[in-house]
C-alpha cells in the first residue's frame, strides 16, 4: 500500500487479503498467509496498515434473523424533498436505526433513497408516517417493499476497477 | 369516565409530529397533511379517494381523532361510518358531512363560551 496525499494505492496482495477477509474476517493471519503464499507477519503488517488508514472501516457480523425467528421486511423509500432541506433530511434519516443505508440522488428531482427495515408492514408504515413524513422539507414519499432478494454483497474488487488499480500501482 | 377536552383544545393548531399525514398505501405519502381539524376538513374534500379509503379502513382517522385531538365522541362517529363500508365518492361525501358537522358544533361551542 502506498500513500499519496489523502488516498492510498493498494497492490494486488492488499486486494487479495481484503477479499479473503470479506469472505471470513475471523480467519487467522497464518491461514491467509498460507493461502496467498506469504508470511503471516506480512499479512499482519498489511492488515494493520489498512486498519490504521481506515481502508478497513470495521469488521461486522451478518445475522441470520430467520434462525432467531425474526422475519423483517426491507423497503426502499424514496423521499422527494425541498432542495434546501435535502441534506438535513438525509442526515436525520441516517440517525434512525431502521435506516440501514441512505443516499441523496438526482434524476428529475432531488431525492433521498433509504433502505429501511421494519418488523412488519404496520411498523414500516408507522415509522415512515411518524418519523419521515413530518420532517420539514419532505414533499412526498414513495415506498417499494422488497419481495425477494437475489444478491447482497459488500464491494469486491472487480474488473471495472482494474484500470484504477493499475493507475494506483504506478504511483 | 374520560373527560372531554375543551373545544379550543380539539380545534387547536397542532405540532408537526401531531398532524395527520395522508398516504395512499403503506409508505406512500401524498405530501398533504392536516395541522388542525379545520385543515383536516378541507383536505378531505380534495385528497385522493384512495387515501381516504386507506386511512378509514386502517382506523387511522379514528385513532388520530381520539388520541391526538382527544375527541372520543367524534372518533366513535368515524368508527360508525367505517362500519357502513362505504367507498369512493360516497365515502368522501359522508366523511365530509361527519367532520364538518362536528367542526361547526365545536366552533359553535367556542362562540357560545366567548359570549357568556
């Protein structure tokens, strides 16, 4: 990993370590080193540096909620806003536990898109009606409830990023 | 026995988080809200019929009237309307009648109090 200004350029080994950690963040430095053909001390140094520079932001736990008897519903909530209030609304949405992700987006109008979870449709509606609709600057809201999930992955190093990686490597 | 709040309390201007927000289905907010009983009466005359049907049969109107405005008798009238299972323009008409009647009644009581 090379640092230039506020950005870092990762080399192939860094990316391969990240991919293995994304698959299983609990595997040991020794196992990762063995898989990649490098010493465990090299793996340790690389991971520590990526943690230090917040390239690795955190390690998480994926819970299978169905196994503990919880079947939450997920919805994508599009909030149409007064442009002057948009940022404040997005920041407020980000504070709610029900909101897993929130983005501002611009198509024909400025909108906020939020991924929201709730116990059931009643709870989802109450949350939107009591916590989102009353926020100053909310013009209207459209909600799409997810019926089936086909894919859910964190970012992985893909082909589209090869050119950026190569540029990074030259730094 | 519950004590009915004063007409002025029922007719007060509400805070943002007390207002009634009109949706057409789960999570789909129309952008219209009512911050008082007077505004509620006006919105009923113009809001999408789908929104009136959605809220009536979820019992949202009667809950808001009972819990936020504190008018149990009025909430019972809405409940009675719900039990008749009306829909479409007939629902708008009947709901408007019930709400307008109660609004005028409360306004009348306020005027009476001022005179006496």
